């Protein structure tokens, strides 16, 4: 990096360009290149981006510490190579049991990205058709409006365009009902649009994919993910379901914030909520797994995740009107949804993004294909770092590439849309 880049970045970072304060601490956090795999083309790209990686790692570590976060991990992939993989804190408050690169976290709605790819893969194998009415696979499906019942497709469920009101049946999930029990109640859901007309975020309807795939293939959803994505990519810590989280004994416990003023947290009881909606929120994974997943979504594992599958899930299907721009600034031009992925347009480029939250856990992933870079983070004590991590990553990298083109428009201060 040239002197002008370093000076410009320092001015931006220390001046609070995106509203943060970076303060170097004793024993500053720097990227550790040891034990990181080289890129798939055997070219080592780490030195190309080490300055940026160190800047972002410093931001992340300082935010992690200043917010008194319990545990977490972060990884950056560049040109098919993991150039940063760092872990922070502990698995459970009050212990010395450190998070490591194989510690499992719940991914919550980041699971939806896996569902989109799996559905596309099963469609390529003609096990399902994304545009066939779901009722053809599930004759017992009963909705409150006949048109929706007869025309709803898997493309609608995976893009949140079912016509049902947003977050339909999430209270039932929270109360502990099984998916089958909730399925029997689908007919009571309020419908205010025809399929494909408008975006309304769902977890239960999204997860009809589970039932359809099991009927069409005779395999459980978790087994399908393992066979077609996890094992081929080498995601050896990844799993679906509660037992998959706790079975290895190397998992992060969930924590909730007791006080935003004192930044204190309390360990929550482990629970199985939202595992009943496996496609929507059922995946567990380590930061090592997520690095492999990012590489695949960047097109570097085409024997597992093909370009066609990436293009299919990353094609905007419905525009998102009600979504937050907090921390993004003016670079974020539009927000859409594909199949299990949010599709953001940022300064003319396409970003594949998703965030996830269930009690005690938070996950964030972003893939920037045009710039050949991606990032993922997980944490077991949700706080503002989760909201800041992706927009800061994107804005900082944009400025890193073009240090004299600084947006002077302040970020919108609306509250972020809820995600499960």
C-alpha cells in the first residue's frame, strides 16, 4: 500500500468516517498468516491485501473489546484464499474456554443461503421444480386464499413472496410447536398479496422446502445438506439441528445482554427454537466452515457449488422496500432478495448478503464477487458489532481501493430490520 493510501485511511478511520473510533491497543491485533491455507490456484494473495486485513481486524477487535463481547470469530476470503481467520473471547462467560477455529455457532438466518443453493441444486437434478406449485408436492397444503394455495411455488417461499404477512407463525415457533403442528395451522394465516407480488420475510413458509425435499428424495434435510454441500466442501464442523450443535462439545453458549449501559451479559439456556424451521435457521458452523462456504459462493469450488447455482440464488427476484440503511452510507443503492440471499447493489456492484439472529447468537456474511472478497462473522453475545461489521467492511474496502472518493452523505439512522 502506498503512503497516500495509509495516510488517507488513517484520516478516515481516526476521524470516524463511518462513525467508529479505532484506538490501537497494546499488542495490536494483526493478521496471523500461519496455518492459513493458500489459494486454490496456488498463488499466495495475502500480501496484496494485508494492509486492509490489518485495518479491518483492528476495527473488529477493538469493537469486540469495547462492547465487552463474550465470544466470536471472523474470517476474510480474498481471491479464493482465506487471508484472515481470527477467534475472540470464550465459549461461555466466566470460563477460560476460548473460542477456537472449530467452535460451532448457530447461524440462524444465514442458514437460508444454504437452503437456496441446495434447492437450486435439487432443481438441477430434477428432484423438484422451483416454479411448480407447492400443492403439487404437498396436496395437504391449505391456505386462507385459494389463489395462493394453488399458485404458491418454492421460488415464492425462498424469496419471501408468499403473500402472507411478514413473520407469519414465528410466535408458534417461539412457543415450541413442532413444524408439523404449525403446518396444520397454515390456513389461518392472513394473506394480503398474491404470490410473487411483494416481499414479506418468513421462516415457517420458507421452510416448506424441508418437507418437500424429504418427500421427493426420501432424505432428511440435514442429510441432504451434508451430502451435497458440507462434506464435499470439507465443512467438517457444520451440521443441522440441536444435536449437531452440542454433539461435539466444542460449541459456543448463547448469551443475552443484561444492560446496554454496563455492557453486561448473561448465559442463556440452550434451546431448540427455530431448529424446527431447518432451512430458515437450522445450520450450525464454525468460522473455518464459513471460510470454505465463502470460497464456494465466490466460485472457487465449482465441483460443489456451480456458477449456475450462484447466479440463480443471486438473481434479484423481489425488491425490498422496508430495510435499514444504517451504517451503510450513500453507497448502498438498492436492496432485493433472491433465493435465500439478500442482493444489495453497492456503488454499481452486486453484494450477496445475509444476517441471522436467534437468542444468544448472531451471524453475518457478505460476498462481493466483483472485488473477489468476502467476510463472515459469528458471535455468542449479540450487540452492535453485528450491525456494523458488514457495512464497515464494505465501506472500508471501497475506500481502500479509492481513497480519495469519500462519501460525505451521512448514514441513515433507521433501526435495522429484524432477522431470524
